[in-house]
C-alpha cells in the first residue's frame, strides 16, 4: 500500500527547531503546532499486517499507542504496520533533519473480511450487512428467523467479543396459533345379584331370622308383611314368600345392571408472538379455606376448568418449538373432606407438561391414557353358599368395570392478522326475532345458515353416530 501526496500537502518552512521557547511574559500566539501534513486514515485489520510506502525518505517513526498497532521500518521508504487491538492511533514520520513529514491516522478494526466469508458459509441466503464502528462490529439487515439471528450474533462475538451491535430484524411470520384438542371417553359397567332369605317360626316356635338384606328386624318384618325392605337400593327386587304351617319363609332377589358412557371434548385455541408466553383458562376458581394462626382461616382460590399455557419459538421459516402446559380439571364432590366444619371438594385433574418441535400445520399426540379398572366381589354364607344350585340363595355377587381413554393432540400454525370482516363469531348467525315471529310463531331467534365462515361450518356438522367404546 502506497500513501500518496504526503509531501505535496505539507506546509513547507515549519520545523520543530525554529519554534521559539515560551517564556514568562511571551504571548501564547508564538507557540504553534507543527502540521507538516496528514494522510487519509489507514485501515488495518486486527492481527494482520499492512505494508505502506512513503514518497519521501524518513529517518524516524513514532506510534502514539503501541497497544493498538505495532510498527517497524523495512527501509527508508517502507513501513510495516501490525494491528494488535481495535482502536484509533497516530503514526508520525520525521526526516533526517528532524522535520515532520506527515501524520497518519491508523484505524485498527476486527477482520470483517473473514467474518463475512464465514457468515456466507454458515447462513447462506441471509441478507446481513456487516460494518465496523469504533472498535466493534455492527450487524444490520433482515434474517428469516430468530435462530439465524442468534447464530449471526454468536459468530460475531468470536471476532469482536462484547463489542457487537445488533441492528438486525426478523422477517416472516412470527406469530403462532396453537390448537389443542382434549378428548376423553369413560365407560362404566356395574352388575350385581344378591339373594336374601328370611324366616319366622310363628308364636309357637318363637324363631325368626334372615340373611342378606333381611338380616335386621325392620326389614324382616316388612318382608313377612309382603313389603320389599326399605334398605333395598338395587334397580330390580322380587319378593317370594310361602307358609308351611306356622313357618313363614320369604326370599328376596335383588338385581342391578348399570351402563354409562361419558364423552368429554375441549378444543381451546390460543395465539402468541414467538418467544412470548400465552395463557388460557375457561372455567372458574374454587374457594379453599386455609388455616392461619389463632384459629383463623383465609380463603385461597384454586382454578379449575380448561387451562392452557405455552411459549412458542419460531426456530426456522416453518419450524416451531413449543413449551406447553395443558390441563383439564373438574370439581369432584364425591371425594370431599370436612375440616372444622368446612366442606372442601376434591378435584379431578388431567395435566401434561412437555416441549415439542413441529412444522407449520403438523400435529402431535402429546399425551395419552388408557385406564381399565376391574372389581369383582362375592359374598356368601359359610358352607351354605357352596351348595350346588341352592347355594345361589345364600350368595351375592358384585361386578364393576371402568374404562377411561384420554388423548391430547396439539396442532401449531403460523398465522398473520387478517381483516375483521373475514372472521365469523358463533353469534353472527343468530339474530333476534321480529315481533310477528315471536308472538305469532313462537320463534325466539332466527338463524342465517346461508352465510359463509367458521360459524356456519359448525352449524352444518352432523353429530349423530356412535362414539367411544363398542358395547357388546
């Protein structure tokens, strides 16, 4: 590299030797700063060397800050400049008579040429501009995802540690809509068959008794009078009785068979910006007493219902990283407890917490549960219940089975805002009735099924058919 026009721009006739020494009483105007000439700024990459040539021979070199750049002379016209650390300093040249030749501003900055090449190799296609500012690197432009932005910053830190300025922006869609489907099926089957026997020997014999439901005096008295005992809690009950002289014998057969199917389905939808948390609750809060000092109580509220919380991160153009918490809970009065006069209900809760990665429009079954509970009880009179055929009169059997299946499916979509008229609400298709429709025809609302949109699509769905377990 050759520095031109150093001597041509010099101010001839000025030298250090001709400067008068300032003494008391002498005006400050007699002290002048020597400016023989100043060349343009010399850019030197950090940890690299640049060789420059002078048009005029020099005999002495000086660098203002050796910690920024190191210099050495190769000849009376050639200078070797090595960049050591980022910053600005001044290189001064003198001739053989001690006169100033020129001052050169040396700017040492990180080596952006190598950094740009590495950036193109690691992130091809990204429009990132690299500049140097003072002793650091400035990155600007648009990148396709937050992950690529972070990679560019990490690479820049290798060349300018703690001196990287980020002016980049993330382009593309950065909002995620999460659709979660909770589907649960519960099936219960319960069967029981019991036989109770009661007898009374009459006033002459003075013997009476019973087994099963008829093992207490009020039930036995009612059955002997031809009444089914009040304690019976089964669906079907048949009472048989006969007399053999003064002996009265009654046989009570009780049978129960129950089947039940419960279908639970919830589909909460929620949108959030990439990297931001979003929460959703459809339900309520249940008050729970909490004991304090001196016998006092405070009230805390526990949320229940459909709960959803997630943090989406758009990793690439269509890759989404999801940190998800989802739960479905309901109050369960059957398992309530009483503490100091307070009745506190229990909760049924199904919850999942996970982190998954998927592409736009893909779905994941993040949780599944198949539960099968079986209970079989048999009770009988000792020895008598083992008698073939007739032993059924002294035996009771109870059969219960409960099956539960739960699936939680999540679907993620990259979304952008739209115009308000493009969205439909469930209430858009329901209009208040006119007076003649209300008073003459008894219509409480009018439905517009002809319009397009999400609400009309739901109205057209057919919910008939079988769901859940197949019951043989």
